[in-house]
């Protein structure tokens, strides 16, 4: 019921939740662009968290990854990929993040949740191998979470 209206919302999260420009939350790999974001799940509306089975909490973070194949004259074509992610805190504790694929209309993205604490800084490492691509690509980024 809500899914038709969620696609624009979820992509707006991918683009805007950190306050940074879209290009700052993406990495270019030749024929592909990987877009990424991390946020607190309590920033998501309850309708979205219910629809996707996401625990809405100030102590839960979420990562959102989308892979686009470059297509001249367009914003890109979403592609399926093998995607894995992990996060390491500043004391070196690593946690793997279980990702799941979400498909809506022509969009494909990967989301995963994990526990967070106030002012925790996590270094994310994301491995992406686009379907039909010859090599895997690695994206690294850092995000600090505020829960209060």
C-alpha cells in the first residue's frame, strides 16, 4: 500500500539525510556510480519502518547503498550487485552488516541496520560487484551518529 510512495522518499534519504550533496555521497567507478548513506533509523517515518521491517530507534543505524550503471543522457540505470558491508568503530571493533536487497519499480538498493551509541563514529567499508561487471569495487566512508 505505501510502497508506491516510498521510493522517492527512500532516495531522498540516500541523497539528503547527512546534509551533504549527492555527489559527496557517491563514488565513481568508470561505468558505475555507487551512492551511499548512513543515518539513524529514528529519522525514518514510522510508515517506512513498518513497511520494511526496520526497527525505528535512536540506537539503530541504517546504511543505504545504490549502484547505477552510467547511461548517457540519464541519471543512470539501477543494477543488481553483490554487496557486503562492515563498520569499524574508533577502537577497532568490527561488525559485519547484514544487507538486504530492496526493489521498487525500477529501483534497486541495499539496506542494513546495526546498533549505534551516542557520538559513535563508524568507518564503513562496502564491497560492490555489479551484476555483469568484471571487478569488485570498494567504497569507504565515515559517519558519526548522534542519538540524543
